[in-house]
């Protein structure tokens, strides 16, 4: 019997960051990658800013750890909404 597990990838882009969340087919781990970008003054021109990678952080989480992170975010957001 073969199982067909598909890879899932979510990318969120901001002005100076990129957050990627990936659940691969070869492992049950979830990879969370945060890329920080900085503006390159020399390569930027009016109307077209040029950003380059600055730092990259990767975190490997089990599905249970992902659930715990989501619950933590929900608690923070609920507390701020009630204030």
C-alpha cells in the first residue's frame, strides 16, 4: 500500500522579510524559515528599491510543537484584543 503525501508550502512576504512554512514529504517535521532583508543603498534607484538577504533563521518543529506555537499566538492575540 502506498501513501501519497504532498508537500505544503506557505510564503508570507513583507517589505523587509520573508516567512516560509513548509511541511515536506520526506519527514513529519515542519520547517519555519525567516529571512530578513536590508535595503542596498548602492543598488537602489528612485522608484526601485533593491533589498538583499541579511539574516536567515530556520526552525524545525514537530506537528505537536506547531500546535503549541499556534496556541501561544492565539493567547497573545486574545489578550491584546481584550485590552
